[in-house]
């Protein structure tokens, strides 16, 4: 899959490894399977170790789990509140 870069110059401040690790996490956050496949491969090409990629993946998972936990908690609270009315 060829990724299109619109309006991006090659004047990067972050190195390629850092950019790809961020992109792996962003792919997970965005639920983008093609993006994750692409950036996983690019991270390897950029010289990231499997441990570095695994850390980026685990961090992204933890960030993504927070809103899920919050919505589950709210749904339980709403049910409890309504049950207490009756």
C-alpha cells in the first residue's frame, strides 16, 4: 500500500524510528488496519526493534482502553441510578 504524503516536506525534526513508532500508535488509535500493517513494516525498516514496537503497541492499547473503561463505568452508573429510582 503506497501512502500519500500531502504537503509534508522532508525537514523532519523527529527521526524515522520515532515517527514510525508514533505512527504505529496512531494506527491503533485510529483503528486503521492497513495503516498498522504499513507502519509496522516501516518501523522495522527504520531500524526499530520488536521490543520498541511492542512498547509503542502496549502504550497505544492503554491509551485506547481508558475511554472504553470510562464509558463502561458511565453505563453502569446510569443503570444503577435508574434502578434506584424504581
